[in-house]
C-alpha cells in the first residue's frame, strides 16, 4: 500500500543516491561539522581547564552559526537534499541534547526539564525512523525550527552566565540564574512539548496506517 502524506514527504531512497552524488555539498558539510563541534563542546565540560565555559560558549556559538548558515546557503543556492533534511535536525538534536545534559551534570539545569526535552526528541526521531522504514523522509517543520532556536537561546544564556562567573563578574548573576531557571526553562519546555505534539498530529497518518 502506498502512503499518501503530501508533497513534504520524499523517498528515503534519494538520501543514499545523493550521498554518492552530491550530498556532501557545502550546506551538508556545515551540518556534519556541527557534530564535530558538539564533540568539542562536550570536551570543554569534561576537562577541568581555566576558562572552559568561555571556550564552550564560543564553540556552541560557532555550532549555532552553522545551523543558520547551512539552511540559508541550501535555500539560496538550490542545494536542498534529502540527506540535509534528515541530518540537519538530527545534528541539532545531538547538539542541544549534549548541551542540556552537560549543564545538568554540573547542576546548572533542572534534570526534569532535560528528561522532558530529550524524551520529546526521541519520540520525534522515532517517528522519522518509522517514516524512513516506509521509504519517506519527514523534514522538520517551522514550529520545530522555532523550538530549536529557542532551545539554543536558552543554552547560550546559561553558558553566558557560566562564562561570566569565570571572570568574576558576579554582581547580578544570582538574579540572572533565577530568571533562567524560573523563566527561560519553563518556556523552553512548554514550546518543546507543544511543537512535538503538533508534529505528531501533523504526521499522524504515519502512525494510523502502521
């Protein structure tokens, strides 16, 4: 039976064809570089060196820039590929999940929020895997991209506070931490859950026909 899910769904077979042909274009190289930057970011939290949070902030900002640039370049140059549609949101999830877990590990981000956020990401990744088993590529939607942008803003905010703490500028950081914990975190969690529910509803045909 052929599943009709709209123009936004593309055959996964194209992903493997593009990998051999032109999948490693500039936007896709930027996407892959985000995985390497994620590894570097995690290393900053794993090694006790002076200024490690400042370096982590710098690395995360570069990784965030690649997320913006790969999409802009792909659209302007007509380099949108199935490989990019699949890997770009996956690289984003790995980056943000690594950041949330790293912040939680040092007691600077609530564990309950990390659990909710990562559970949502696993659920959506599972949906994409289900689609792939049916020969369909399900790209990220606009709401999901807004969610990712907000998550990155939240992470940058917490990393900035950690970096400021390294340089002894602590006059206002107590209030700033409270603002992040009781302001940014709930908004991020709510947007994450809402975007996940909306994505599932939008692609419920994949589940209904399984």
